[in-house]
């Protein structure tokens, strides 16, 4: 009955197959948190329906990745900041509501969670109950049976909007709607790892280019338009006779993680679900649009007015090369993630900058789509938790964490840090809301590590290269379908076991 009700709610509330938002922009006060709200005007999508529970101070062991932009979303950083305080308050609220004791274990490296959990499951020791890890490292263990099916548990309801609905759809499998992972404002990385375009307002004014705010609102912010204002901006500012980091450019980006946002921004999806069987399948119909998308991105990347940081040693999540070059004040635009506004606040403070979503594929595309990098944290319950009562206790902890995160952590980060500290004007606040209302998830990008053919990784050199690469992409269809068949078979085996 729970699953049927969730499906009915999801069918009514969701707009698009994988579109999602993080909810309205209102700030919850957290009062009465975790109990059923009976106020007549309360929105049931944001109301936590957990009953009164008392687990007698039972410890709940949470393992998380010690990684840039993620480790402080589980355990407070202790820096005295508003976000750290909110994470602490969230954890205390969960403990007091459920009468549990949260225990935190980091993996030491940022990439070791899956190994430690797999080892724990095989040993049967039960050292970890709740698992939080980057999605790119979580999806394969999930399909291999290392997580519990959340849809079978009573004390978690992922149809609530303090969970992210588009992510739910991406990681829900088979006609039984099995779901092993979830995310939402419980993960600060959901905000931090979202891609956007940052632009230099002073440079726009000097070049007599209309402010991007007006272009975005008019839905004219496209790849073609970005190229038209970026090209012919190269100046050999340092006088060394060659294109170098000290020169003036129209656009600065990278050829590794910075290319990942384009398929989602262009609404091109190489792997989709069958509408009836829910099986994952290669979307050959997208190849024509993908070819056109590649052409547009390559035109931008290969232009003399674009500076490209190359390889993972120059373009990766922990690195600041792109935002530091933008902060030098000689670049019109750059592709970055919101995390970079945090880590480079002092460098950017002296600038007048604005933000825009990633550009659309064309004028014909109705909406903007914002991609969250595949390292965004996912949450689940380890399969080592065999006792049904403990399973439900873990489910209740996740549900309470998600609810309190929406009311406490989300406003601390989104409304106080992002909106008040990093946005410089009301127009930027409007665009910030637009970006997060347009979050979109794509299986072939976010979950590509499940495949033997990593579509996201293989697209990177194609987007930043100079040849169409379509013959290469078409050759992926067979190996990808082979991988997907293996994944579908594993999922059906899991379905029969549960």
C-alpha cells in the first residue's frame, strides 16, 4: 500500500521523467520537527510522517567519504560557520527525535567507502549501518546487492519533497520500483556540485554585451549565443606571443569534468528506461541530436578566444584553476560549480560577477537543465543490516535526516551562504533559483561507472576535440547494450530475492 501511494503521489507531482527541484525557497523553522504536522495549511509533500519513536539511545553507525565538498554534510566541520552549525543542529534534532546516537566514520581517502562496506557485508560484522558515498561509486554496489531496497521499508518515504525526485527516478529500477539510493538537501554537495556559467559584468559592459540575466530570462541563452559573444575576444595580454594563462579570453573551461554538463544541458540522453518494462536501454534516437550538440560545443572549445585546462590534473572537482583564472578579471565567462564560490570567495569579492545556467542546445529547447556532477552524495542502508527492526530504525534515521536537512541545512547553505554571501544582486538570486529548479539527472552521465563503456568519460575528448566522433559513438551501442543487459539481469535477480 505504501508503494502504491508513493507512486500515485509521484505521478501527480513530478514534471518530466527526470526533472527535479529542491523544493520551494521558503525557510522552515524546524519547530515540531519529525512529527506529523496537523496544521491545516501544511504541505504534505514537506511534512514528515514518522510516528513517535524511541530507540533507547541505540547507536547508528554512518560511514561517509572524506572528500572535498562532501565530508562536512554528515558531520559538522567545526569551523563555527552557519552551515557547520546547521549540520550539528540537524544531527542533534535527529538524535532527540528518535532517541538514537549517531556515530560517524570517515573512509580516510574519499574513495574507500564502497570497499569498506563490501568488506563489512562479507564479514557480517555490521560495522556500518548507513552508507553515504558519491553516486559514481555507489550505483555498482547497489546493483550488486550491497544496499537495502528503500521502497520496502515503512519508515522512509522518498516521494516526500525533502528527497530529490529526479534522482529518485534515475535510481529506481524494474516494475517493482526498487530504490537503493536517495539524495536531497541532506547532501550539501547537491548544491555545491551543480554546474553553472559565471560571467564578468564589467567585461560585459565594456564590450556592450547585454547582461546575461536578460538573455537567460528571455530564454535566448544558447550555445550559439555563447559562442557569438565569446569569439573575437582573445588578446595577448602578457605579450609573450602565444596563447597562455595570462591572456584575455572570452571563455575559460576544462576538457575533463567541465564537459560533463553538456548532455544534460542539451537534453540529450544516451541511456533511458523502457516505459513498460523499466529496463535500461541505449537510446539510438538521440544520436542525431548528440552529433549537433558535439558540433556546437567543439566550435566553442576550439575557438581562439577559449582557454581550456586539460586533463584531470588541471580540471577536476578539488581544483581551482578555472575560477582562479576567471578571478584575474580578464575572462568574459567560465564554467564552474558552486563549490568554487566557497573556496575562492576572497578572490571573487573584488569582482562584479553574475551567474547563468549552462546554455541550452538551441532556441527550440524549452527549458534550461542543470547538471549535478556524479560525485554528489547518495544515501542508503547497508545490506549487512539484517534485523527488520534495525532496518526500520535506519530508515527512520534517513527520513529524519532528510526532513531536518531541508528545514535546517538547506536554508543555512542555500539561503544564507549561497544567496546572501555569494550572490551580488537580486538578479543573481533569481537565476540561482532558476538553476536549482531545473536540476536534471541523467543515467549515462551520473551512473556511467556501472558500464564497461563509460559514456561520460568517452564523451569528454569528443566534446573538446575537433572531429565529430559519431562513428565512435555509434560503435558504443553494442557494448553499452551488453552492459545494460547484465545490469538489467542483476536487477531482476535482486527483485526476485526481495
